[in-house]
C-alpha cells in the first residue's frame, strides 16, 4: 500500500501528545498504541517523506499541573518525560525497520544526540526519522511551541498535530451537537474565535511564518498516511489570504 501512494509533502513535523500514547490507560505508555503510532510513522517514512516528530510527556509528568512545585522545576521534569517517550518511540519505530534518531534539547549523551539543527536536517535527508525530545530546553514553553519552532528550523512543509478529535470545530462538539467542523480555517479566524488550535505562542509562531497546520485524529488507523498523501483529513489552518470553509 505504502509504495502505491504519492506523498503531498517532502518534509513534515508530526506533533504527538504524550497523552495519546496512554490509550485508555490513566498513566504511562500503552504498548498497542505505541506499536500503532510507530507503524504509521514508519509507513510515512517508507513513502519517501522526511519525518520529524515532537512528542509530549503528559502521560508521565505534566509540569504545569504539578501541585506545590516551582513551575520551572516542574517544566524541567516534564522535559525529561518527553525524552522517555522519545526513546521508547525510537525503539518501536526501529523495530519496524526505519532508522531513527533522538535529539534532546537538554544534553544527555547516553540516551540521545544533542539538538543540532544541521545534523537533524542531514538525518532527514538520509531518510532517518528524527524525534525531538526535551521540548525547547526551556521552562514556560510547551511542546506545541517546540513543535512549531522545530518545524521552522528544519524547513518542514507542514506541521501535523495529531489529536483525539477529527479536526477543529466552531464550538465544543462534546457539549454542542450542532458544532460544525472546519475543513479549513485561517489563522485570523482561529484567533478571533479562540479555537485553541494550540497554545498562543506556538500558534503565533506558525502564523507569523505562514506554517500550515493540519489537526487530525490519530486514533483512526491510517490517518497519518492519508494526511501526508494529501487526503482531506482533519482541519487545515491556512494563511489569511486563503478562505475558511466548513466540512460538508
């Protein structure tokens, strides 16, 4: 199947939340979910797409909600959690036959390479999947911001945000049965309606650099391949000169 599809992008940045790796668990990594995600990433890489990944750490530790802990300290612990997820995901992808590298924004040479932009790009050019761990290496910045930043640095064609919902709605679909899903939405409309595509710092970075964002449901098997092949999956956030429209 992978050989018959034609990719729509040359280089992508895939953002996966740590919570997505839990599946139905309340903590940690679900082995079945891990295998499914790793398989989809490997399938995308086998299409000839250069794949970079940023993974969160909320399934292990979320610094922003750590009670009684200094915010900066909590964020640093959260960064370590992202490296744990990155190394675990690396091993799972390599079991699918795709060479993978982890680069950490916090030096830990026994587990990962240090983040070096040119080295990351070279890995991608050689067909290796690159997983960026430890966020930006700074407290007070989310992994959404890390994903946006790395996408700019490596020259990604698109930032793919994998979630548990099938796109962006005009209001909460869990509370409002008449909520409508956007097929495309502009950065300005998303800000005006406070659609919470990602945190404000990450969103502003993407808007200012015209980085296209696609929000899609990663729990549907095969969606990553569909997205990278240009199928109409999820919601596309586009620059303001393009139009906003709802899915039919």
